[in-house]
C-alpha cells in the first residue's frame, strides 16, 4: 500500500467532501483531516475561510503554517501540545508525528522583518503574514481578527496590505483584500506593528519573502503533513487527556515503525452518537496496535470513505452526525501502488 494526504483539494475555498477525493486505484480509504475555520459567528460580516488550523504540506510543497494556539477551532489542546503538531509521511515513506514551525522573513530596503504567518486564517498580533496562490480567492480579513489568546476578540483596526510581484511592490491597501493570487505573487498582510512596517514601503520598492517549515524531529523531509494533535506517543497516552467529554471522533494511528497507518472514524448515527472521550480514543488506538496516534477533526466532519471490494466507486462507510458529508479542507487517504 502507498499513502497520500490530500491537503488542499483545490485551494481555500472551496472545501470538498471526502467522497470527492479518491482517484487512485485500489480501496482508497479516506478520512477527514485537520480542524478548520468553519464559521465566523464571533465576527459578523467577516467571511469564514475554510482554511485548516495547522501546518500543511502536500507533494513536498509547503502550503501553510499554523495559526496561534488561541485562534484554533476544535476541542481544547492536551497539555504540552500546540497547533504546530502534525501527522506526516516523510520522503522515506515512513509515517511519524512531529512539530512544524514557520521560519521566514520579509526583506525590505530598510529592514529584515520576521514572517509571522503563511496562508493562515489568523496571524499573530503585531506580525506580517504572507499569502500565496495556495491561499485561493477567499478574503484575507479574518487573518487580522482575534488575538493570540482570544479567537473571539475584535478584528484589528490597524491593518495594511502590500502586493509583491517579481520582487517589487506593485500595490498597497489599508485593509486586507480578496481574490485569487497569481503564481509568483505574494500578498503581505500586516496587523498593528506589522502594518506599521508595511506602510514604510512604496510602489517599486524591492521586497524578498522567504519561508519554510522547520521540523522539530529528524531531518527527513516531509512529502505530506497536516495538523491535529497527538494523543498517544510511544504506546503511552499523553498526560492530561480529556476523559469526560464524549464526541464523534476521527484519528490516525502509526504502527510498525511508521510502515503501517490506521484510520479511525466513529459512527455518527443516533444510536452511537455519544462517541468517545479523547482518553478513550487513545486507549482504542493502542488496542488496535498503534504506537502513536493523532486526533483529527471529528463531530460533523468525521467521515470515512472507502471502495468496497469489487466496487467501481467509493462510498461513505460511517454515518456523519450531521446527516450528510461535510465539506472539509483536507484529509488522509491510502491507495494501492501500481
């Protein structure tokens, strides 16, 4: 078996239902992936982006970095975990858990600014973030709303946006815009201190933007990676896992030194909808043989799609709790190699 992760089925938006992803030969089991910016009830009039919380890599290409911990959607993170935690598959074909941090800069005629975000629906307060063609056409306003510790905090009133093409500033605006970004173009969005730095730029100024995701683990590059949070490492549940709140869950496990992957999606039918606690998910993944396990988006997003033996098309194998498949930004899949 060969594995793949679909980290942007198209660009943000639109998200896609899991059944629309499998195209390879074989059983093609697919589960939903990372938690994501599903709604903006806390900021009326601001468009939800549909972008995922954590880092994302597909085909070896860095797509995005993680939002601040306080800006994430989903249940509370277990102690000691962050939005930078990922499940990934390296170029060596081994699955592993890791942490991916953004390392980047914006070089201007006057300064070298740290890059605070890459294709994220939320930027750190006072930072500058970069948006590329992988962001798609959705509005960038949400990136300047909330704070590093409070997702519901008001949107910043001190923002600025600069468009860089061919290494030069070509336009600027007082507020973040929307619309597709052409290849080779980078839109820089600043809030508070970051906005003040961007206002120093003029049309024609030279600007160089660099970015990469740096792994906390070994040096094997990632071919595929997406966010969530670990619940089991080295065969042991993480301390402090929630053992009281039951819900429909999705998880991925790693066994046999990264050579085997296990996908778990709970059934959301009314008879089973009480679900499992996160502590119970960790215990279940260990019983199934996982040494490491990673929690993914659950609830109405929890979906498992597969092709039954002899079938020509895939079908949903569980019952989504919302009664239908939910469009989500990414997921994990497996296909048969040629």
